[in-house]
C-alpha cells in the first residue's frame, strides 16, 4: 500500500530527503506539502459523505494535484505533518516579561501550566478537529513532528527572548500534543535526537539557513524520513 505524507511547509524538507532515498525504498512513498502553517490558524476541514475533505482552497488544490485525492479515505495510508509548528506560541514580545511557571525564573511573570495548556489547545484547535474527523471516518494516520526550533529565529536573535523560554514552550507544547494524540491511539514521530544540539535546538547543519528561521534542509529531511520509514516498517536498503 502506498504511503502518503502531507502537511505544512515542513514537508518540503521531507520531500527533498525522500528524493534521495527513493531508489533504496521498495514501497511507493509520495511526499508533498499542502501549504504553510499559517493555514492551520483557521478551520480547514470537514466531513462530507463519510470522508474528510479540506475546506482550505490551497490545501484542497494541493491534495488533488499531488495525490489525486479530493478527500481522505480509510483505505489510504497517511502520515501528517501538522500540530508541532509552535512558533505561533513563541512569536510575541510578551515572553520578554513572562515565562512558563515551571522554569521558576526570577523577575518574570509566571504563566501557569494550566493556562499554557489552554494556549496550546486554542492554537491547535483546528488541527485537533482535523485529526478527530479522520478518526471518526476510519482513517488512522500517524503524525510527523516539525523540526526542533531554530536558535536564529528573530524572537531570540532580535527581540531578545531568552532561549530557555523558547525551548520550554516548544517542549511542553509538543508533550501536550503528544498526550492528546496518544489518547486517540495516534503515534507522533519526533525528530531524531542527533538533529538537536545540547540545548535542544536544531543543529545548524540541519537547518535551511539564510533568511529561513523555521525549516530543516534536505539533510534533515533525509534523516527524518529514514526515521519515519523505519517507524512504518518500510525497508530502506543500505
């Protein structure tokens, strides 16, 4: 059965990585992005005639063009990269004055864990609705994580938010999403440990670089796709 992988713009690196692996993989694996993570901020899916369809024009067009599907069906095998692009939670100068309470940083307004969990749930509400719709219609996907955060992101490098705050936001948001998925029997594939530096940020050699402070590069995509394929028991020749 063909493995289909789609999601936000982090899939571009996965696609580039998969292109270097295609000749060594026996099964068919189709990898294409649907659009940027900004599209996740509004409702983008619904159920029609027992199948999940995409109501976001860009997402729907990309799905049809690249996969030949207009909806998600239970007979298909899907890996979805949505839900761990946590920059929407990070991109505010409020983190110059506030910090997650569990860090215990002196002089900072503490954000309680319960309040932070509500922030994460609000940010992910349309993504979570999409996964619930898939499950309701008999589709059981697995989820592919976005890369670890990039240390050169302007919220750190220019605004001056402390790196440990950004990392704490990312770690807790991923953990909350992973727990939500686990309650529904959905696996979350995290980035390989070797892609992170000692403080948990994406290593520069795996970052796209330049003016891009979000994405991994093809080297990262290859590393991540090997982990994805291994998790799905897709053999990769040495």
